[in-house]
């Protein structure tokens, strides 16, 4: 996966999809060469779910939720439950990091094709809690924001885990 924030063209779709792929690739870059032990470490006393594995699982399931459940209107098959709304972060501790990353990349590849086939003004089938039906354009912006924010968490956790810093 090439990691670049320079779109091949200057249209809106190219900007959105390039930046989304950039933040997705950054998730992988932050995990490169990380041990399983460090991937599962939760170094922040007040945030026991804040692990690198947990964050990788979280961004994967966040994309699933926005694309398949919200945009396409499919039934929610995510790992969370009413009793455990953060379950995707807990179950990640039992899954090898390489598998989490592979599953995330496979899903991203499917979503790239789907997004390429839809107009940016495509309206989500499932509304937000307030009844608003967002567009694919809004969802792509939101995913960029959310994954970028979690990349900041990954950056800090990686430095705490083994001292690795950088892009």
C-alpha cells in the first residue's frame, strides 16, 4: 500500500479518497514491526481499552459501521453489544495484530471499489440519531477525521511501547 497525501488529480473525489487512503495507510505504518506484546499493552491507567490492537480493530469497525450499516442500510453485524459497546477494542486483544491489519486492509479494498462506484451525493439509507441522512461525501470526511484522530493515539502508544516515532 502506497502512503501518499498527494492526489493524482485535483477533483474533490480524488482529494477525499487519497486522504482516506493516506490515514488508512498510516494505521499500518504505526504498527510496522510492533511486537504482539506491545500491540496489546494498555499503558494509560485511565484508559484500559486504549491499545494499539484495540485501535486497529476500532477503526476497522468504525468504517464498517459508516459504510455498511449507515450508508448501505445493512443490518449491524458489528461485535459491539448494548452491554459492551466497546467490544471491538476488547476482542482485539485475542487476535494477532497481523490478522487485524489484514482484515482491515481487505475491507478497505472492498470499500475503495464501492466508493468509486457511487456518487458523492449518495444519501445514506440509515439516518443519524437526529434523523439526518448524511451523504457519502460527509461520511468520507468523517472517516478521514476519525481515523486521523486515532492515528494520533497510535503515534503516542507506539512511542510509549518501544520508542518508535515518526510518520
